[in-house]
């Protein structure tokens, strides 16, 4: 009989085979507790005493798609503003409350949401709950804070979009792909609309979206459940129930019915690039699991099909990737190629489409399918090894599936994917009339025009 070693992870009690496959792995579900305060705040918690730390996440249902018309980048700018002074906290107090005790904090803005998070020793949980409640309702949206953070975001735009060789290229993927959905505006914004923004715009945005009934508090780690609940009631429960409805995005991206092609240029493009996008299903669609498997097979890492064919075999690209960009509404299936000295946008497009066709026509081998599953499942398991990883996984389940406990279904859903499932989703979504192709190259020098 073949001997199998097992590794025991206390967080979630995972029995993991050290040899062989993850295909039959049984992962014990996380014990997740949920409740909703009278003011609408949803509270999600998962207790684990393995480490004397705690991770606190506050998730707001507001992202780049919620930016007001003519004010793209507002959700992103507000992510920065939330670290400024409040009625009872001076500027940068969140840094002092976390970094000075050996922890950390951060935030990020996505097309669908904005999240704020901290990891600190367990005995600092109460003060961080107070601080998060404080900035939920008492942020100081004054002229000085607004101006300073708008300048920060403008500089970030210059550095990440204008100063990078392919910054403009990546920024235009959403803009050229989406036809009507607010996703087309992107998250980072643009200089003209940031310059046009006013403090009054910012204050209205804060009041419209930063409210308890538009948020989920997630606490994971070493805490006493009753004590934590009492602190949440004390600091968040005292926030008044908001009045008025939250304005939601109702725009629906209609089905694409014909291929669209663009030739774009930029000022600092050392090698041509190509972007090929397809309209993906929404995050709650059951096809996402099979698409994630296809992503690993085609475009994830040096052993992926795209890398082996375009980079190693044909040597026409220095980078070739495929990404399933999951979003609440409809995301994008994105293929990116950055050419080598021997490559062109045309050659890379031809090679990428050929690899897509192969996966549409012939089922992936059992070995390749198992490898892709193992890669995704091992990532999911490793993420559960610490408090913040579990908090992130729970938060993504809240965002994309509408249910924190859906995190417990991820491994089983990946295990259930068959080779035929992969071929079917490739045929279903990667169709010629559901495609946008973008060529990107160096703009002519003035003397070349």
C-alpha cells in the first residue's frame, strides 16, 4: 500500500496529502458567524487562536463603477482620504495604531468595492474597531485633506499610467472593451476629471456610500466572541441608521455581437503589445471555476501553454498571459502579449488565437487538468494558513458571491471541474463575435509624421 504523509494545519484543520493530488482533498469548512446590526452593518467573524493576532477588514460596496459622472477616480481618491484626520483622530493615526504595535494596515480600490484592513496583536482589537467606526462617520472632509489626497492620486496616475511603458495600454483595456458599463472608466481616474472635482463632491460621495448599511465588518483571528460582539455593538452599533436609498449601478453591459479592433499608440513603447479581451460572465456564474482552470492552463506561469508557445517556442513574446478578471457584473477574459525583438502584435494575436482554438477543440489531458487544479487548490489552502489570508478569502466571497460562507465551497467547485467543462466554457465565451483586439505600439516621433 502506498504511504501518504499528511500535514495538519490548525487553521481550518486541513488534512493535506504531501504526495499525490488535491483532487480528493477534504477541507473542513471555516466556522463563520454572521449577524446584522440595526443600522444595517453586516458583521462576519471567524475565530482562530493559532496566532495571537487579529485581522480586521471593513468592506464598502463602492468602487470605481460608482464614481459620479465626470468624476472618475473618486472611489480611489476616497480610499486615500480615509487615512486622514477624523473628528477624534489626527492625520496618520491609523498608522500609529497599527505599525507602532508591530502590525500593518492598508486599503485598496476595485471596480466593485473598496476595502480597508489591519492586522494587529489581539489585545489591540478594541481600539481598531473604534478607529474603523470613527472614520466611517467622522472623517474630516475639509479643503486641506481633499486637496492633498487629490494631488497624491494625480501623482499616482502620472507614475503608474503616464510614466510606465505600458501604463496607457493597461489603462485602455477597460475603456475600449466595455461599451456602456461604468467599468469602462477604470478605477484610477484621469487628470482632467480629478482636477474638476471639488470638496463638495467629495463630501457628498462620503455621505452617499460610507455608511453602515453599505459595509461589511470582517474580524478573523484570536478573540473572545462575546467580548468582540460587545465592542462592535458599542462602537458601530451607536452609529445612526442612515436614511435614503443607496444609488446602485443599474447599467448592464449588453452582449457583444461583433469583433471590434483598435490600433493605439503611446510615447514610450519599447516593443509592440496586443490585448485580446472577451466579455466574461458575472462573478456568481457557475462557469467561473472552469474558466479559472483554463486561466492556469493557458496563461499562468512559465509552464503555461501561452508562455511555452509564444515565449519559448516561437520566441515572439517576452510576456504572454491570460487572466480571468472576475467582477460583480461582467468582467473580462484578458489575453496580454508583450513582444520580443522577433515579435509583432499581429504574430502574437495569431499565436494566442491558435492556442485558444486548441483548447476549444481538444479536451485538456488528465495530467494537465490535475496540475491546474492542484495549483489553484494549493493557493486556496495556503491562503487559509493565516488570519489575514482567511479574512481576504471571506471578503472576496462577500464581494463576488454575496455570501461569506461561500468561501467554503471553493475547493469542491474546483475539484468538480472536468476537461469537458473547460472546453465548453472556452467555446461559450471565447467566440469571434465576443472579442476586442487592441494593438499597441510606439507613436511616431514628430519628425516621422
